[in-house]
């Protein structure tokens, strides 16, 4: 299946999300092993983007994208309830009068 967003062809789902949102997902989610300084710079850039009037609708766009993922891939959320462990009560002994 081809994904075309704003005239650009996305070759992966990650690239589709980046084209649809206008920013890479790593900007919002971070990457494994990033340093504190890298994290601070990433969050600072994210704040700048959210402050830009051009990206004012970005939070709504992200919510719509997340809803679409949930709708198209319900198996990602195939949650199985776990049984609660049975609590053992201490045996009560009668009180002699």
C-alpha cells in the first residue's frame, strides 16, 4: 500500500506519521540512550514547535493519528485480564474463656 502525504510518498509507517504530523516521532517520544542534555534539547525544540502558530493544531492531529492507529490495529491493544491471586487468611484460633 502506498502512503502519499502532501505529494510525498512515505515508504514506512513511521515516515507516514512524520509526513502527516510535520515532525519526526522521535521528537515527541525520544530515543533509547539519549543523554540528559539531548533530552533537554529535544524538549526545548518541542516547546518551540508547539508555540509556533503554524503547528497550533498539532496536538489535535496527534490525537487523530493515535485514534486511527487504535482503529486500524486493534490487536495492539489485545489485553488479557489477569486473575487476582487468592489471599490466604491466617487461621483464627478461638479464645478460651
